[in-house]
C-alpha cells in the first residue's frame, strides 16, 4: 500500500479542469483544422474543375482554328479549279490559259490571305506548272510526293503543315476534267494569324513545336524540337526552355502540369498535332497564367483562417469559464477521496460536509458528496471485514503454496483452448522449464505422440463443454532436453472461468520409473539379464509350442543342451567377472551362428540350450561340431590368462526322443552327461540306452545319500547375517542348507537339489528344514532366521501344521521366522501358493520372494502375494557400480517395491562401493560377503564391521 502511494505521488498532477480544457480545445482545434482543410480542398477542386473546363475549351478552339483554315483553303482551291476552267487547260496543256489563270488570281494572295498557290500536273511525275512560292519556300520533294500520291489515290483534298522556314498550312485539291484527275492545285496559308487570333480571343498563350531540322538547331534542344510559332516570344521562349529542363518528355504535359516560374504560376498542357492533322509530327503547348487565381484562393484561405482563429479564441474563453467553477468543486472532492484509501474515514467525512453547496439549488456534485459520506461508512465496515478475510486467505494461500511446492505431482492450470497459465515448480523442473516459461505454452505441445494430441484436444474440449466432471489419461511428455516422461493426468474443469481464461485444473503423476521398471521386468521375465538370451521359463514355453507343432505336422526339430567345460576353473582362478565375460562371449557366438528361426536360451549357470526347428540329428551334430571347432581355435582370454573353451552338448530330437517336453529335456541332459563322460568338448545324440547308464546311477546315488542324511541328521545350516542398511545391526540370519558327505566333504544345495527334485525328495527336505529351524528357535530365544523353501512346499500344506503347533503349544513368536520362496515356486501353481502363504501368514509368519530380478520378475506376484520382503538377485547387484542399466533398474524396482509397502533386501554385496550405492538408494536390508561370510555360528554379529556405517 505504501509502495503504491509512493508511485502515485511521484507522478505529475494535472487538474481535471485543465485536462477538460485541453481536450476540448484539441477538439475545437481539430474541427477548425478540418473546416480549413475542407475549405482548401473545395477551392482547389473548383480551381481544377474550372481549369479542366477551360483546357477542354482551348483544345476545342485550337482544333476549330486549324480545321476551319484547312476547310477554307480546300473550298477555295476547289472553287478556283472549277471557275477558271483550269482542268481543261491542264488537260490540253494550254500554257497561255494557265498563265492567264495565275495572273488573274494573283490578287488572292492579299485579298484572301493566301501565302502561296501552286499548280501541278499529274503527268510526268507531278511537275510544277506555275507557282507563287518563292524559291526558298519550296516544299521538299518527299513532302510533295507524299501529298500528291495521297490526293491521286483518294481523289480528295489533303492537308499538310510545313514549317520551313515559315509555318504554312497547305491544302492540296485535285483538278478534274471530264471526271479525270489532270492536276493538283496547292494553296498555303500562314498559321501566325490565327495563333494571334487564338491569343486575343482566349487570353491563353500558345506555342507550336515541330521536330528540329538536321542541323539540330532549335529552341527546345532537350526535346529535339523547335518553336516556329508562339505568342509573346520574349516571355514564353525562356519559359519553354525551363519546362523542357523539368520534363524531358513533352508527353508528360498531356494531362496538364502546374509550373512555378519567376513568381508566377502557369498551367501547361500538351496537344499532339496528329490529333488535328493526321500524320503530322509535333505538338501544341497551351500555357495559361493562373497566378491571380491561385493568389485569390490563398487570400480566401487566409481570411477563413483568421475568422476561424478568432472564433476559436472566443470559444476557448467561454469554455474555460463554463468548466472552471464546477470542476473546482470536483477538484476538492478528488483531493479528499485519498483519505478513504488511507482509512481516515472521519477526516474524510468532515471535509465532504464542509464542501457541500449551501445554496437552495443542489446539483449532481452535491449528490456526489452525499454519496461519498455514505460510502465512507460502508468502506469502514467493509475494511474491518476485509482485514479478517485477508488473514484467512493468507493462511489458506500459505497452505496451498506449501502443498504445491512440496507435492511430487505436476499441477498446472490451462484455458479452454489448452494454453497453460500456471505450473508448479515440480512440473516445471520435470519438463525442463522455469515456472514462468510454462505460461503461454500449449499443453498439447508437451505431448510426444502427435496422434495423441488431437485426441487430447477433443477430450479437453468435451470436458469444458459437455459438463464432464473429470478426464484421465496416460501420455508420454516431451521434456525440453528431449527426454520422454510417462505421466498420468487427471483433468478437472473449474466451477467458473477466471479472468485470465483459466478453466481446467490438471494434475499429473510421473510414473516413468514405474513404467521403465515394469518394462525391464517384463523383459527380465523372459530373458537372462547377463547374456540377454531367453531364460528357462520362456524357453520352456517356446519348446512346448514347437513340440506341439512338430507333433501335429509330423515335422522334426532338434534340442541342443550345452554345459561349458572347465567353467568352474575360470571362476575359481579369475573370479566371477571372468566367468560372466565367458558366458557373454558364448552367448554372442551362439547368436552369430544360429539361424533366425533358432531359439537360444541360458538355462542357468553355465548351461545353455538351442531349439532348432526343421533340423534333423545330422544338422544338429554338424552345428555342435562347428561350435566346438570354433571355440578350440579361439581360446578365451581374460587379463593375462588364456582358457580353453569347449562345451559338452546333448542333442535330443522332437518328438522322437520324448513323450513330452520334460522327457525331451531330461533325455537331452542325459546325452550331455554322456558327452562329458566321453571326454568333453563334443556332442552326443540321445540314445535310449543312455538311460541305463550313468544318469540312473547318479539319481540312485543321490537319493540314497539324501535319504540317509535326513534320517541321520547329516544336513545342517550355515548362517549368513542380513543387516539393517542404516544402522548395520543384524536383523536376522539366513539359514543356508548344507550336506556333510561320508568322506567329510560339504555339498552345497546346487549339487544335490536337482537330484532331490528328480527323486521326489523336495517335500521331505522342506519338512526337515522347517522342523530343524523351529527346533533351533525354540532352543535359543535370541535367534531370528530365514529359511528357503522349494516348489513342493507351496503345493502341499502338510508342513504348516508344525507351525501352528509351535505357535500355540510352544509359544514361538512367529515374527522370528521368514520363509523365502522363489518366483518359480509361485508360478507353478499360483492359486495353491496363495492359499498356503495366506494360511502361514495368518499364524504371524512372514514371507520373502527370493532371487527377484533373475526370473519372471513380475510385480503381479508382489501385488497379489502377501510377502513382506523382496530379495533382489545377486546378478543385478554385483555389477551395480559399473553398470548404469542395473543401477537404474534396481533403483526403479526399489521404488515400486516400497510403493507396495514391502522391504527390499539386496543380496551379493561384495565391496564397499556397492554398499554405499545401496544405502544411498534407500535399500532396507543388505546381505553378502562384504557384510559377513556364512558360518555355523547362528549368533554371528557385526561388531568388527560397524565402522562401515560411520556416516550413521
């Protein structure tokens, strides 16, 4: 308020009476100027119209003079030829009669103003018989010949103007005798007389201009013309030279030009001679002195200006008197009004009352003062109410601004036509603009898909015009830096349109990371993240489809199962990085050599498979042999070490080697083991006698070992800690199953679990594991463990009875046990898995999804299975520091898992750099060799590792 008052005080003040006086004065001045301009244009128009009329009259008069003189000469020539019997004399060549004729009519030269008279015969080339013309006035031969030919051809008179040295108008009249043209009589008259008559009659000056002779001498050298005849030569000669210097072409004078010369004004016009005498070169210049007329016009305008100025002064004085008195009262009123703005209502009312008119007759200004007093009372009341309302609005504004600033959603307002008016900071930052730069942009211009723009425009128009309550859609938005962001928009029409056109409120949620994570997970559901080959799940689907097709069409296909030789040696000597590099190299080699129709998969570990449609055993063996030959010639090099590469390849044909895909896969495995037994780096096609060999012995061997281990407690646990990412404290330990062999060797699950599955011992092992873990927890109240379950545990709920008894009878706290299940176990029978997990969770136990990201990795299972933890597979964690894609994927799925209210466990933390990245990412729990090695001590703590969490 104070700032606005300061700005107003700094402006110049001009009273209303002076403003009114100035504006009305300007109006009167404009009206006077308009009157003067109209008067001027009217006088000039009259002058131009009068001059145009006069010029038409002058042109008509000069034509009449030339035409009349020409007609008189022609009639005179005809009369002379007929009256004197001249034709008969010419026909008989009577020279005496011709001489007598010339002598008798010699007085015509003076009486009829005839300058010359010639008689020509038509014989022998138009010979001149008699003439009054002096020798120096003889017509040129070409002129004479042209005239005679025209008279002879047309047998009618011909007129010619010739100015050398004098300007004579010649009339050539045919002489007839007995209907035959026997000669021509030529009469010539000077035009000087009728030019003088023209000047005397019209008062205008005239000049005749004809082409200059060959010498180039002439009065108007700029035009190439000379002037043989003109009125008032002393004055007009200089004027014509001046005109020829201004207008280089006399045709420019045809429409008339007003020329100022020597303090006089002349109206000059041009008339071509050929318009009077056909074929005649030259022109006539009409000159009129219009100085007096223009002077009279200017004098009249000056008189009008003086009269207008006098009237304007008188009107101004009267106007000033009329507006000064009432506007003085308005001025006092205006000086008092600011008191209302300042809140000085009592002081304003006193001044309004003092300035009221005390006379009997009141006017509008008195009513204005009364209204101002009433208004002051109302403003005082409204001011108090407004202060209270402003306080409430300020609180609401602060709340809304804080909400817009802190909310991680896009909020914009737009007009009916889609023009953005306001955007919050989050929206501007996400799209790449400053908030002020968003204003004025079109909402649809931010949409990446061109086809979607028209659809959005139509929907927004329908939202504003058809009374819809809301409109929702999901689109890709094009950021300023070219990045695409996926946003879910909800548009709501406002109750009323604001003054700036705002009619729609749009709120957007950025789901880019979710979409990317889902896309990545859909890809991972069917692919191996390390080699980008299809995984076991997808390969089984493709194998099933191909098996059904070859069974239906009686075609054939080959299944090749690979197991890399010496892969463990590469891992043990050069580390997992070397092993991963070898797996990628093998995958690239398989892709480059396989056909487009072949399907390549990594089944797990160092095991690969290729499904080759339309291939027999010979083609499959040839392909396998070429692969091993290629690998034997190109050893694998990692660092400074070289490794021999080869693969044991088992081949099974579809549908020849199995009644179903499981049998075909098993038979391909048996053929692969036969290849290993035969010396590795070779291929074998399955033969049914293989089933009676080593594979059966191995299955029988492991079945016997596992049966005795369960009975004699040869199975035990190693424990690996899982710690809180923020504090480093151990939250629980994972119980890792181990098998102690008879010779003292410790076998890991990867060695005996496949055989247990083939032997049908999975459920027995799960039952044993759950029973052992419950016993450990009941004997040690401090322990908190997680344990892995196989697919069999989610297909048979018999083992859950132990949990119910432990909780109810032995008072086991169920939050001390976490059961880890794999995605494979879930998708085997989704409905059965849901029933068993819900039954166990109802007792208070928790579940975790293990190896998330290595298999199907669908958020569908996270959403529909009540799991509390999600363990991200080690394959995504081990290269987190150097692989940006893995980092982005882990970050994205972490966000989504947290959105479902579940905790994230990262497995495979093997160095400090990975640890720091995961902590910064917001991971909940960590597990790995850098955290703690697996051991038999279930009370493992991290006292020595706590400095890793020095940042708190």
